[in-house]
C-alpha cells in the first residue's frame, strides 16, 4: 500500500519534529537539574571548608 499523495511522509516528518522538540525540552530540564545539584554540592563543600578554617 503506497501513499501517492505523500501525506504519510509529511505526517512522519511532523511526528519526528515533535519528538525532537520533546527530547530537546527533556535534555534542557535534565541539564538545569544537574547544574542546580552541582551548585548545591559546591555550596555545601564551600561551607564545610569555611567552617573547618575556624
């Protein structure tokens, strides 16, 4: 069964574009969490070093 109008190909392209956008959003969300956790760990480490110097 072939699609002479090309609607199937266009639909597949649209699905691929939507999936790409969803993956990009997920990657950004994960990156933000990773940066936030790294900052928190850094602040805890910095505080520990500062308290140890007293």
